C-alpha cells in the first residue's frame, strides 16, 4: 500500500492491495484514512469496502461524495484529469 495523499478536503489518492478495508469516519484514527477503532466511544462507524485487485483509488475526504468511501468529484476534484485517472 502506498499513500499519495493530496491537499486537505481533496481526495486521498492511494494504491491498495486486495483485502477488506475500513475507512475512518470519526476523524480520531491515528491511521487515517483507515479506522483504528478510536470511534469505540462515539457513534461514527467506519465504512467497510473491499478491493479485489491492486489498484489506485481516490477516497473521499470532504464528506460530500454519494459514493463513499470513494470520491465522486463533489469536492471539485476533476476526476477526468490525467492526474486523477486510475491506471
């Protein structure tokens, strides 16, 4: 797994290996963007998602996406630009 994180509020660009992941939604994780179970005392539960083959994904960091945990461009990110295209 490699992290190519962008500016705050913009999508988190990251290459992930096949497995199940949990995207933090409480903001308390010490392992952002992934859950480390810091939410146990809160009500925000992590978003579970599966990756079936190694690929670069863009995880929503603004909270506006209708396709969470993935970015759908509602933050203003141009997902059609060459920089944002998945390989």
